């Protein structure tokens, strides 16, 4: 199987740059069963587009940064939800965290954090701000924090980001 890390124009990106990992080869699936739209979306230019945004180092090791559909573009800057979520997970009051993009008239999109707390009654963005300042570039800070009992998950335990977008970022 051949792999490449590419930008949106299918140009290879350099070591340390973020791009989408794409695959092709004789043992690759030919498409999604009875899903022609999903097949057309994922297979083009002879490559399977995974939707995974990755960084590759000079030795060829690859790190997943985020899902392409979860990336937020705010004021022309890329914000990777997984990075913001990892910072939120590090806060002692936060048990679970997910970040989604909310449309914004000025910035295009802004991040919104949805969190379940670990023993605390409430957590505001103002209370969280000093922690975020120490751990995250300012433009990546969630503009709002929504506190929930628990994050919605599917049967395999994956957070249902589409539900969070609909409920808190619409």
C-alpha cells in the first residue's frame, strides 16, 4: 500500500506539516458497500482520502492530529479540536471534554468546549481562562464552555460530535 500526506490540492506536505493521509494499492477496498456518495467523497484522484489529519516526521513516523471534519478554521487559523480537548482534559475539574466549531460572523468559526465536570458544580470560561492562557495559544481558546452531565456517545463509546454541534454550536 502506498501512502502520502497531502494538502487539499493533493500536493505532498513536508515533515512536520499537517496534511491528510491518503492511501492506494491493490488490496485497498474499492468503495463503501451500497454508499456511492460516500465512495465518491472518499475516493478521488486514484487515492482513498482517510479524513485523518496527520503530521509525519523525517523518518516517516506519523501522528494523528485530528479528523479533517472536526478541524475549526477561525480567522484563517486552523484549530485542531483534539489539541484543545487534550488541554481541557488536563484541568483538574474536567472529567470529559469535547470541542466543536460554532459559526461566527467575525471569525468564521469559533471553538466551543463541552465538558463534564469531576466533582465541581460549575465551571465558567472566566474561571478556565488562566489555565488556558498557560497551556494554549489564545486563538485556540474556547469562546464558551457548556457543562453537561456526560458527553453523548455511541454504542462503541465514541463521542457524538454531530449531536454536540446540533445542540450547542448551531
